[in-house]
């Protein structure tokens, strides 16, 4: 299985947003790998919870940054 990785083509050119996107991508990769390796449901729930929290937090920061620009 090919690994989902960040590359410059995914960059929006704003470091704060790109860093958030890298974190979100990292969490998605963890979910894919956990599913692929059949890790416990508890682990998957933990990562999904972290992703949900981080995505909500990210959109608040992204909206604030876009209002300034």
C-alpha cells in the first residue's frame, strides 16, 4: 500500500494553515494504518477523536487567518 504523504503540491502558501493540514494528514494516515494493521477499536476511536478536535480547531484558525488576509 502506498503511503499518503505531504508534498509541496498540497501547500496553500500560509505556514500556519499548511502546518494544520500536515497535522490533519498525519492523523488520517494513522487511521489508515491502524485499520490496515487491524489495531484496536480503542486506538481508532482515540485517533478519530483527536482528528475531530484538531479539524474543528483548525477551521477556527483558518477562518480567522482568512478574515485578516
